[in-house]
């Protein structure tokens, strides 16, 4: 499968050292607080792509982690992500902090940008008033052209900057075909922090797109990446891990949880990643309940399965079946995202779930199935007169009945329809209406 992003719009990449206001600028351009902003260097750690528009020109704007010369292993991971983002750029916005002045990190980052050979605009941020304007000229030493004076926090100068951005990318925008990708299945990869979601995400897309580091909470936002497979494109959403509310600190982690929940709301399917060495925990169960409420089809991945002692595996599987029983027939895959063991089974499972999620049953076939299942086991004190499928994503059936149907009988109907029409692991919604004259 290809790891190239499905490019349907010009790409503007925002780069610079940490804490110069890149995410604040992204939020200003997009028009809402979509990137995590916090007074802490390195809050942005992965590449994140957002849709933006200015004066009728649409483009994708990419938020990156900041460059850090040397630093920890995590800092070096983040810096490599920022460099890789330049490969996709049609225009680069190089952001600096006017109030701090030129730093060694600015000089090193400017050198890397010039080496990439992409068109670049020098954005001098935090020019909050006239007394800061004279501070911008020292940034000419970076060799990136004349500065654009802005205050991302207050909006000062951002309109003029966006006018120049859209002027620069106008030719690219005209060449790009309009393809909104609405038909591409969206798959959210969710799970508790540090269970291997980003490692699985990277293996699936075939490149190191999301930072992988042995520290809970490394992924702070949801990241969308379209992957071409033999069966067509799939859009993967890597999300921050979700903790219980009592253990979720205010600030960046709280926003990460909200991003993950939003990812579930806009996803068609969810891949629930569980640390097999710990088994299904209470937190996994609560997360699975959120997935069930969202209506997503689900595939469960027991990651790190190769690290589980053979004598413990049966107990681990039993615990998963017990705690996640309400996910019904969701497939459970035993994998190792790090080594790749079993990961090849995930795409076929996802494709089968996608097909079931979109499946529509003809009304005639549906009512023959309802007749047959009632002949086999009549409802106590009631009769289903006819049924229609009112929606897909997931398949939703309305049953017109003479009286209320017991919950146990509705489970029987769901199981019968799932088997009859090979609906696999997709959720099925049943609605009962009293009446109907057929």
C-alpha cells in the first residue's frame, strides 16, 4: 500500500522552533481552537493537517512540532517529523518569536528549510503593538526574505499574511482536482495511553508519521492520513490515549481526550487497541462503551501478544470476552505492532467491516427474513408486521409491530438478521414502532 497522502489541496506547512506560536497561528487561520496551545515547549509533537480557506481559496495547513537542536530522544523524533513535513509543502511559513529574537535553534531550522528548497514566508510572530515592530529586522539574518509582521494571539497582520499565502498558492490550487474524499472510510485508532496505537498507525501507513516514544500521552491530537490499499483508500485517524476523567489533567491532555472523542464521532470504524500483557482493563471497558455509543463498527487488537506467556493467553482472551461482551461479534486480532506479527489481518477485517457498515438490504429480502425468524420463534404476545431499513452507517432497521417487543426478542432478531445477511461485526440498530397495517 502507498503511504502518500491523498493531496487534494495546496499544502502550507508551518514550521519553527518550539513555543514561537505555530499552533496559535494555525488556530487563527482555521478559525477555531483546533490545535493544542499551551505555554509549554513541545506541546505539538506530530504533524497535523487541517482544512483552511481564505477568500475562496482552499488549502491544507500542517502544524508541526518544533525543531530542537540536540535534546532528548523524543525531541529528535519531533524534529525529524518537522523536516519530513517539508517534503509535502507547496509553501512554508517559518515562524519566529519577535520578542525573543534570533536564537541558535532559529538559525538551524532556517538552514534546514533553505536546504528543502520550498517557497517560504518568514512570519515574525508576537508583534503585539508598534513598539515591537522594530525588533523584526534582525530576522533578516536568517536569509528567508522580508518578514511578515503578525500577532497570532490578537490577529494583527494575519489577514495580510493570508492574502500573500493565497496569492502564492493560487496556481497550485487551480491545478488540483476537486476531490473531497467523502466516500473514504474513516477509521479511528483508539485506546488507553501507551498501548501501542501510534506504533500500529505507523506500521499501517508505512512511514513514521506519528511520533512513537515510550511515554504516555505522546500523541496530543487526532491525525488523519489517507492510505491507498488494494481495495481502495482508507483514512486512518491516530488519536491521543484516553484516560479515566479522574486521571486526566486540565490543559493539553484534556484537549487530547476531546479530540479523541471527536475522532470517534466522525469515524466509520474504530480499532480498539488493548495491551495484551495487561488484558482488558476497566478503562478499556469504558472506552469500548464510548465506541458502542458512537455507532462505529469495531475491530479489537490485542497488541504485544508476543509478550504474553502461553499459559496466560486463555485467561486474557476470556477477560476480553467478558469485559467487552457488548461489542458482540467484533473480531479480536492478536498482533504485535512493533514486529508486525498479525497486522496483515487488520486491513481485511477493516474492509469486511466497512462493507457491512454500508450494506443496504432490499425491503423484500428483509421482510422474508422477518417472516422466517418469526415462524421459527414467534414473539411473545406480539407480531412484527413488516420492516424497512431506514439508514446505513450503521444498518438501521425499523420494525412495525403490534405490541412492544421484549429486549431478549430484539437480540434474537438482530442475531438472525446478522447471520441472514452476513452483516459481520458492524453495529445494527433496531427501532420499534407500534402499528402498521400490512
